[in-house]
């Protein structure tokens, strides 16, 4: 089983829609998790950190389910500018971070 | 704070040439990483460092070398450029590998022809 797995999508949603991505992880000892946003061929940018059960920032909500070992990212009221690839990142028990393959989102006018 | 700074932003190399991709951070982070990202693909770890004087190989180290003489700088060296090294290279750093996020530089877009 991979350390981190994401549904690659693509997700194509209309403006204003709510969309959710899931990310599963294999290391039950992981304590913190991160969602990054990456625009085409640009650097990943930190979107949200998740240290406990969840986190909310405006239209974005991240939730953690430790029992099932997954984290989710919910985007409400999708904007055209939300179109990007969303990466799930799990810090290591060693020194190497684990990246999901990314979920592609396109918000359609 | 500038964060993580990478230079150059773009570079075209001929096969067999050498170059160094520069990465510096001003956040006093111990952990630094070099990733490459090919079109449509995920990030692959080339090398990483957990502190000055300490480096280790990642998933795809062949054709690259690194050094870490200071906390701030983590240059990546390509000795004999090959077309397979055409990619976007990202440097990243973090305070702690355990529970802190990675901070990425803007990337270096390298083409080898």
C-alpha cells in the first residue's frame, strides 16, 4: 500500500458547487497533515495544515478521520480561481515527506 | 523574510554541460529538500539534508550531487546534463520533518537539448 493515496480526478465542477477530495494514509502514527495547492508547473503552496480533527479557513475545510486514516478537503462555493491541483502531504516518521499524486480540479463557468 | 529562493528561474543546457541550481532559505530551517517534477507527474525527491554537513539520497539521485556547507544553502549540481533531466526543480525547507509544513521555492525550469 502506498504511503499516501489520492483520487487523481479530474474533478470538473460548476462555479458555486461544493467539492470534496479524500486522501488516505498508511502510517497510523502520523500526527499532522497538509493540503497544498499547485498551479500548472508552479511551486506547491500551503493551503491548510491539519493537526487535530480538522481545520477551517473560509470556504475551505479539512477534516481528519484517524480511525479510517484519511483526510478530506472540502471546498464550498467553488470559484474559477480554485482550478488547480490539490496535493495531500504527510510528514514522515523518517525524514522524507510523502506526497499524494494530486487531485486535479477544474471549476467551469 | 524571502523564504526559499531559487536561482536561476529558467535555464537551457546542452547535453553534457554542467550547472548548479542554487537554493537558499532565510528561515533557519534544518531540513532542506530537492524535488523534480516532470510534466503531468508528481514530485520526486532527489536529495535531502537534515542539517549542515549532512545529505542523503532520495528516490532519483542519479546524475545529481548536493552539498550543505551552511544551514541556509543547499545547491544541486548537475554534472553531465542529459535530456532526461529536463524538468522543473523545486527546493523546499522545513523547521521540523515531524509536524511542520514544507516551504517551496519558485522552481527552476531546466531544458536539456
